[in-house]
């Protein structure tokens, strides 16, 4: 047994990320680990790489129990991890990034850039790719950065190679080359752990599969003995239909909200779409396709170079975010900690922060009582679980923090809300509650657009979906056309047959 | 290829400095004389030693507001020990070690306690200044009796070239080379560019931050010794505001306060630009009070230009 985990548990404050995971990997396997976002995949991988220490549980490598102290230690044990988020040094060259671990270990005094570049090129070439290894990583495209991230792991002489959703920003061809390399590595006796929720990829390339749900391992077996449907039902743990609120029965025809040919200076290229009354619009696409950038441009968070935004057929000023907010267009950021909530402030001051005029006294001071009443009302509506609305937001779990971020938007009484990853890192219960609220808002006549990387969320929640590719709308799918496959086809630019 | 943007910036700075010198040569025939050039070089050479340490610290993502105070403390230590009968060489070694010690304390505050470089160095800026005032009782020390061999460091020449400039030149050339080519210093870039990525690659980022902070203190200490030899005196109020000049120079030369970028030559050229502007303003009889306004303006224009070029590059 190359790698074995027994009963691994890990919690962060009140959030239980892992509640008991068993996992085993043999040499020569390509072992898929799948699960919904928030199921604990990335946490598990960080435990294996020594970035996080498990609270409880044992890790064995080749039969010996180990305590992995840090990523350097993991590398010495032969473990190499390709992170989901690209973590490269932008102002260092491609070659240096690929060999950073080795440079750190080296006893040499001076750098040999030439030699590094030549060797880096060889590794990149095994991925059927040409990248100038002397340029700085910050000048590469996102998908090339991802390849560098993979090359970095291949450069280590590892026994266990872990890839955390490595294909999210790769093209189809690049993914194929990657799998070719992975298969030859596995043949050479390396154990590969492959994290993904793309069923097609897993069933085409992996030999074993482990499913995580809510922080526990719930299934483990050979890929050839199972089916995608079985895996998905294991991942979700319940019927999809019951998990999401019922879809809209009555959708209007006169658009509530229209976006006409919106472009910005960088990523967003002539985007047009509509939100109809009574529908939740899904905005899907691969990581890096420009979904958030589009929402930010529409809401005036980044400057538009052209295009118009209309509410009920009338053009409105959304040139800046304050102007857009005044018109009733609100944006929920995908990055809760950095852009969503003020962690050090109380729940009630968070909720009133965007709509101070609603809790103002006549002499322009904040009326703490009004603030409290408003926070309690919205908190109740969102089923916020907190000791009191005067508590610090940082004391809440991820899901409840997200509810505060949403309440903050609702306090402005928006007509249109762009929700960027509204349930990222949120536990399953809170997720369902947030979905219920979105559906209810939609019934009340608020226009809702949901950006999500989680395809089941798009499929389960939205009444219609537009797919973004290269900063523009690649196409749209009605509720019954929306499947993981149809979205991915459109998102990766394969014609819809 | 890899240093393209940096080379461009350095070339740009050289062009601006040359153009400024050319314009000034019309305004004052004294400007382009060897005497004046030497005076200008001398005026920034010692500060240049501090700039080297600061640039490396900025690259790792740190900052040191205490450099001016530490330079002064180093001078005062040399002076006080000399007046108490130490020979100036031993006194200098002790002064440099003490300056490195201040850097070490600052670095430990950052890596062990978790303070930011800004706050830690702000505290040590005040502490080092206070120590200087305490040691001297607030009065300048006159060190006329320093031996001639020691004064040579600050006042002598070799083949007509001031020793100060030779020391400065050596430090710049050597530090630029090792910063670009040594394995050890590359880790400074990695840590400053993306601390998490560096950590994932097994680099001990805290120890990198620690020794770079010590290095910056050491450079300030060395500069203090050279100043002492040059002036033959130690003033407990010397170096007030030096940190701003030094940081401005490094930033004009391409260092980023976010870490990950910066070059020694760029920083030295930044300092040279500020120095040429100062001496031009003096020759043009501009009021001393206005000189700072203009220098601040240059910093603002340089940094804005850089920001503008970068954001354009990114959107393309």
C-alpha cells in the first residue's frame, strides 16, 4: 500500500471539514477522488501534503505511520501536489517555478539559469506543449500557468502525485496530453490521486474512485464496476429533485433586466443577455472564462467601455457601483472573506453597511435599534444561526457568514442581484436554505443571476442558463437542456451536436 | 529577455538623468565639471549603501523605516567607543554588529510575534533614535582625533577616486550580481512574489524574512561607519528622514512595496535621479523648502507612470 489514511478528521472552528475519511492508494493506480464543492476534497489533499495537520487519524506511507509536518516534508516523502488555485511566483521565470523545490534544496551557490531552462523545457514538452521557460510566469495565460503548476509537480521525483482539479482551465487537447502523461507515470509505478467532478474525465481515465460527502468517505471501488449516475447520487446523497427548490412555473416574456453589448477594456467582450420576470438565470463557464468579470462590469465595479444596461426596458446608469446600487443592481462577491463581509464588525453593522440611509436618525447618526430590528428581520428570513445580531461576524460558520453577505445586499432592496458563487464553501444545509431564499426572492419579482462553478447547482437551481466562454456569451440552455455535458461542451467550445 | 522590463526602466532612468544633466549644463557651466559630478556622487554614495539593503528588504515584501535612526546609532556607537579609548576599527565592528542586532530584533518581531515590518520598524526607528540621544546626551560628538587611516575611508582617494565611491561601487556591483544569480537571494524573490507558493516549495519563508531584515540593518550599520569617517563627527540627529529618501529611490528604481520585484541598479539610479535633482535645485537657487515639494512630486510621477504602464500591460 503506497498511501493509506485511517479515520482522518479536521475542523476549522465550528466548521467540520473532515469527519472521518479512509483512503488508500496503491502504486500504479489513477485514483479519482470526487465530491461536491465543500465535501472536503481540498482539505484532505492539504492534510496529505502537510499544509494542514489532521485533528485525529493516521497516515501511512508504504506501511509506515508518518506525521507530515509541512510541504517540504511531504516532498521528501515523495508526495507532490498540484494545487487547485494556481500558486506560482509571478515575478520568477517559468523554469524557476518548475524547479523551485530543487533550487531550495540545492547546495549550489549560484543559479544556472541555462540548465534550468533546458530541463524545464523538457518537462513542458512531455505535456506536448511549447512554453518559453525563460519568461516570467505573470506573463503567461491562465491555462499555461496551470500547465506550469503541473510541470512543477512532475519535476519532483515523486511516488505519489496528487492533482486537485487540474483541468479547470485547460483546453480539451491539453487535458488529453495530461492524461497521457499520467497513464505513463502510473505504469512506471507512481500512484496518482486525481480530484475532479467531471464524470467524463474520471470514467475515461481513472482506475479507482473514492467519493467524499460532507467530510466523510462514502464510497470506494473500481471505476469499471460503477456508473456516473451512481457516483453522482453518492456525491449528492439525495435525489437532485428534492435537494433544490422547485423550478419556476410562470416566467414572463417582457425582460426585467437587459444587458446590451457590454464590453470592458480587458476580458468582457460584447455581452448581451436578459433576465425574465420569475426566472433564476444561471451563468456558467469554466474558471477563467470571465463570468465574474462580466458581472462586475455590468454592476459598474469595473469600467465598461461600451454597452447599456436596462431595467424594465429603460436604460439606467450603471457606470459606477454606487450608481448601479441606486438603480437597484447589486453584486454578491465570490470572495466572501476579502470582498463580502467585514469579519471584525458585528452582524448588524454588516447588514446595514450598504444601506446606511435605512437605519439613519434625523441627525445622520446610525440608529442602533433600527439596525438591530433590520438585522433580526433579515436574519430570520435567511434562517441565520447566530447567538445575537450584535455578535462578531467572524464568530459565524462559513454558511452563516454568507447569509450575512446576502442580507447585506437585501437591505438595499435590490431589483436585480448578481450572485457570484453564492454557496461556495457553504455546508449542505445552509446551501439549501440559501437556494430557498433565492427562489423566494425570485417569486417576489427580484431578478436573480447566479454565477456558479458547481454544475449541479446551476442545473438544480436555474430556470435558464447562459454559458460564458472567452469573455462572451457562448450560448444559452433552457432548463430541460441544461446538463453537465451540455454546459461543458458549450463552455469548452465544442459545437453542440 | 527575462529582465526586459527592468532593463527598460533602468535605460529610461539613465536617459532622464542624462537629459537633466544636459539641461543643467546650459543653466550652469559649473554643472558638468568633474568636481560637481564627484560632489554629487559623494553625496549619495553612502546613502546608496543603505538603498542596497532596503531594496532587498522591499523585494521580500518588507520595509524598514528605521534605517535613518540605525545609521545614526551606528555613528554614535563608533564615536562613543572611540572617545572611551577603543580603536576606531574595533568600534566600527561593534557598531555594525549592533545595527545587525537591531535588524535581528526587528526580524524576530516580524517572524515570531507576527508584526508587520512597518510597525516593527516604526518602533525601532524611535528606539534607535532614542538610544543615539541617550548615548550622546543629545550633543554632537566631535571626533577630530580619529586616526588618519580611519578617516581615509570617508575622505581619502585612490588614484583620484574617493574611497567612499569605491566602497559604494563594490557593494553595488557585488550585491547586484548575487541578487540576480545566487540561489540564496533568489529565495528572497520567491518569498516576496508569492509567499504561499514559496512555502509550498519547502522554502522556510520566515528565515528568509529574518536574514533579509538583518542584512538591511547591517547595511545601515556599515553606512553609519562610513559617514563617521567622512564627517569626523557623530550627530545624534543625523539621518532624520533618510528612510523616505531611500524608499523613494528604490521604488523609482522598480521595487514594489508588495514585494517580488526590484533591482539594485534601478534603486541606485533612482537615488542618483533624486540626487541630481537636488543638486540642480541648489544650483538654480531654489528655496530649500521647495526642494522637498519637487522631490515628492518626482516620486509621485515615477510611481504613477509605472502603475499606468503595468495596468496597460495587464489589460493587453
